[in-house]
C-alpha cells in the first residue's frame, strides 16, 4: 500500500542518492550488489506483525539430536522470518519443556543431566545454564509467573507429584498443593491470579484440568471426561484454556475450554493424528501444537500452527527430509504472556502401552 514519505524517509533517500553518486566512495570501486532478501522456506500465513524482534517472532521447542547413536532432546529456538533452527543446549541428557521469561531474556527448562530432573535456567542464547532446583526429586514442567519473579514447577518423588513454587533464582522452594493429591503441570493465568494445572480426581485414574488461586486455594475442576487431559495453556486474554485431550477417547486433540468452567470443551483439531502441546501466540489469534502421524505420507512429526478456532492448520516445521528437525516437541511462543509448560509429560499419563492401542485403533 502506498504511504506518503515521512521527512525521515526523504533524508534517507537523499543520503542514498548521495552514496550512489559517489560523494565519499571512489568511482573505480564497484558498488555492492544488493542481495534479495532470503526467501523464507516456509509459505506461512502468520500475522504480518511477527517480524524480527517483535512478540511472536520465535518459538522455543525441544528437538531430538543423536550423540554417538543415542538420541536425546535439546532446547532449540526457531525464529522469523525464515523459522531457521538455532540449537541452545548441547548435552547428552534430555533437555525439554522450555518456557520463556516474560521479558524474553531467559529460558527455563527441565533436564536430567545431573542424574534426576532439575529445572535449569539459561540466557535466551543458551549461555550460562544454572541448576535452580538441586533436589533429589524429579523437578519438571517449569512455568514463569507473568511478573517474572517466580517459577511454578512439578516435583515428583516417591510416587507423589506436587506443584511447587520458587523465586526465579531458585530460592524459597515451597509446595503449593498437598502431598496427598497428585498435581502436575501448573501454569499461571496472564494476570498472575490463578494457576491452571492437572490433578487426578479421587477415585479416578486420569488427569483432569483444574484451576486454583495462585496461593493454592479454591480449586475448580474444569474437565470431567475420565480420560487424560494434559498440557493446559492459558489464552493471553485469560478467558480460555487450551489443553491436550482425548474427546473421543481415540487420539489426542487440541481442545479449548472457558477458564471459568462454563460450557463444554471444544475440539479444535479434529484430526486422526496425535495432536499435542498447545501454545498460544502472543496476540491470542493462533495456537502452535505438535502433530504426530506416522501413517501419513510422508510421516508427520511436526509443530503446526492454526487459528485459535482450529482453522488454517499449517505445518510450521515440515520435518520430512529436513536434517535439523526430529521429533519437535513442547513449543513455547516467545512474547506470549503465558508460555506454557507443555505436554511432554503426556507420556506419563499416556504411556506406550496406551499410546500403542491408540495408534493401532487408527490402523497404525
Ligand atoms: Ca540434550
Ligand atoms: Ca531434582
Ligand atoms: Ca488428533
């Protein structure tokens, strides 16, 4: 669209013309040939304001690498405009579940590099990884508070899982939920007032989505379907919670429910593949998620992006034939007020003996 030139634009053109006609450059030197901008390798319909260094211009995720033939996960970031992959961790252990600090300067993640799972934090360029939890328990699923001062995480030991909260420097670790109830995958509401999380209701054996006040009081159960619901992710406006569910008890779908518990969950993906780990874009218009479909041709094992109503599902990573992406997992969209802890733990609730029948039921 044509826009009238601003005074600054006129000055820039004057400068450019001056340079072009050699005010300061000897004539015999060839002028640099301007290169065309690098062609994005993906034809993505992403909002045009996802330009470099704007909210939404990058997604942290976990990506599989192989060291001496042994696969393990690493934290990576892919960034606009071409969504190229930058690897941030280099460790033979599993590094997964990245979550951005609200100012985008740091990434917290889980890793078992020290023998059991710990929450680590590093700079957003991968430098200076620091062990925050230093406990004998398994510490997983970090999520940053919207004001950046705290991290909620899951601590698992002796078959108990509790939500813990700590200061963002690892100090003052304390439980938020009672040890008698299994609780996992806490994630703050954008206003910091509430936490969505998973718990297994008494007398049942599948995790459901709950919401509580940020101090651990006043639990509300949101889902009642008796199949595992995991990976809650709050919409940036706080009105909805996306999660990974089993609406037809067949394969995982990305679902969304009102955060106040009203209405019924809506199935957004409706696809005969495993759809996992929703992550909202910062403006709430889109959701990134993982899709695993070994039966597709070529097989799909990718991060996709769709509109928040489930339309326009676009494969972001297109990993088939790409050497730099294997089993991408746990997308976390930078600039989102509520980067979520994602759904890798889904495996804890949907272990291979359950996944197999799911795949078999689809003819896999
Ligand atoms: Ca690793
Ligand atoms: Ca630990
Ligand atoms: Ca599905």
